[in-house]
């Protein structure tokens, strides 16, 4: 089977890697891609919950941290995790129409 997705280390999920225009894929290929994307998309809320737990742990650590440099590092880590969550929500919402295509 062709590789239609590539794992994104930062987001922690595979993302579409389409090498040609959508219309150039056969109907069978489109169906396979859409089904796989729906499976991946379904994991996004769980990934977000996982990242939110990490943020909460880092915020607790930050609340007890007295070292300024470490506090800055924790703030930076929290900001990066929040950015990842934002990007995941964008992918999740941007592709809601995919499920409509699958069920038609």
C-alpha cells in the first residue's frame, strides 16, 4: 500500500502526505485515504488530553520552582505544548468535512 501519511514528531500523529491533486487519486484510493484519516483524526482528542496532563504537571512544577532560569524554561515548554494543542485542534476541525465524504 502506498504511503499517504507521514508521522509528525511534533504533533505526535501522522499527517496527510499527498503527492498529487486529490482528484488524481482513484475513488478506491480516496476511500482508503479518507478512512485512514478518520482513524487518525479520532485519536486527536486523546492526544490533546495527554498534552494537557503534561501542561498541568509543568504548571504545578512551575508553581514550586524558585530558580528563575528553570521557571523560564518551564514557561517555554508550556507554551510549546499549548502551541501543539492549538495545531492539533486546527487539524481536527479543518478536516471535519472528511467524515461527511466518507459517509456519502
